[in-house]
């Protein structure tokens, strides 16, 4: 086929420049996670870890993309405020200094979820991983802590291999549920993973974990496509049903709802909303980072009531349970899935000893597959296909 007859290349939805921004954000997140994991030790205070995580994200993003582009600075910073959620706290725990639980210190055996994100020009990399305080290869995680941690990690590894062009969202939902069941655990009910685009981390295409009947009915079936990006959030509970509920903890993380417009009536509400937009743009913000925490909390009430701002509520599974989580950001370029965030800093199989095993042969085979096939494998498959059609 000569040049004139070659089909035109399909335009890419993600440019190489955009992908570089995603990867740069992913590298920054990994650097921050490494530092946080090293100080997530017995005696460390949750508030200190949250503040340090956010400081490190700002420091990391502050050192890159500082050239003025078309007369404007490149926006960058926190894509998700650092959260430190312990044991049966599911996610989003990032207290204010004034909160009674702010000074809570970690103890040996705590199951700690570290969750944070950075963005460059609105292209976000968000990551979460679970560590168990004090565990070592000589003194590994055992019992229900080990079960839930292993279930969540297998769920994450399966999701990495199933979020690929042509697959449907329910394939991920079902595989994560099966993996959790092997360890007598359940995915946390109703937790969502979302498509990402520039300045959007909660896009329309979504994956749900352990849905109720109503949630399953209302969730749209979607197919993953080339050049999409997803933030995949795998949360697994050692509880019987994976149900979670809101308790006394005050919400501290909020995000502007991009699709809602409403004219706020109260002056303080307008001031707080304006400050929130200026500091975080389309991304979530912890009101700890606003000028006046008390005024911010009051001012956000009207915005939340009218759907202008979304709260990231702190929810809990029952007190005698544990929750483990892994969050990764993955892109689907034509060559195959590509992780934007890095593998976990802390987790490795030698740290986790469970007496339960994954027996599903189909899932075990999937876990053995590489994230993306090499060109040789692809060509041999194509050759096999062409032989079959002869």
C-alpha cells in the first residue's frame, strides 16, 4: 500500500504532552507516598501525616511546569487532599486541627489507608494504598487484617487487567467481588471508580463495587474505550456485607460540582465558594487549607444544600472490621493499558500471611497476564486468527 492509500490515522484523544503531564503528576504522587509511608509509624499523629502529605504535593508540583504558556501560568497542585483512614474508617478522613480526633496517634496493627493526588494543568494522578503499622517480614500481617489486605490487592490487580478498551464496567465489579469472597470479605457497598479527563476526576463513565439492588439498577453499563483515563478505587471490608455508614466525624473535603449552577444568597457563602474555586478550581479541597475554618464550614452549608458543592463524607464499616484500599490511575492508549500512578510503596506478598487462597482458575489466569501484551504476542494472536479464517 503506497502513502496515498494509507488510511488516515485516528486523532488521539490524549496528546503526548497531556500524557507527560499525567506521568509527571504520577511521579510526584509516588515521591510523596514514599515519604508518607516512611513516617506512618507507631505514634505518628493523623493530622501531622495529612498536613505533611499536602505540603509535599504542593512542593512537588511547585517545582515543575513553571514556564508561562500563552500568557498564563500552568495550574497545578493537589488533586485530592491527603487522607489517612484507619481500620474501619473507609476513606476521606483528613481532620481539621480543631477536630477532637485530629491528634489520634497510630498504634501497632492499625490498618492505615493513605490516599492523595496531584495534578498538572488539570491532568490528575491519584493513588491510595494500605499499610499495617509495625508489620515486617519477620512479623507479618495475619488474621482478618491479612485477609482484607490480600483481597483488596488481588481486586486491584484484577481491575488493572480488566480496565481495557472493549471491556465493560461490570466485568470489574464482578471480578473484585469474587476475589473478595475468596478471603471471606466484601467490597465496600456502592464505592465508585470514575473516568477522568482534564479538570475532571468524577466523569460519567463509572464502575461500582458491591452495588445494592437499586444501585445496580441505576448504574449505567459502559464500555471502556481507547485514550480514556480512569481512577480506580478498590475498597474491601472484612465485614459480612460491606455496608458503611456516616458517623460523628466531620466532613472536611469538598468539591465544586461542575454541572450545577446556583446563585448563593448569603454573603459568607459566596465568599467561601469564591475562595474555594480560586484555591482548588475543579478539584476537592480540605477546608483546613482555607483562610478561616469556622467561616468556611458555615459558608459551605448553603452550597452543599443546593448541590453546588459535593461533600466527601467520612463513612465507617462496623467497629470490629477492617477496610483495605488501593487506588490507581490508569490510561488506555492504543498500545494497551498504562499505569499513570506507581505500584504500592509498602505492600509486598512477604508482609501478608493469610491461610485463604484464591481458587477461581479464571481469575488466577488473569492475574498471571501482563498489563499489556507485547507486540510479538499481539502479532502471533493476529496470525492465529487469520489462519482460522482460511
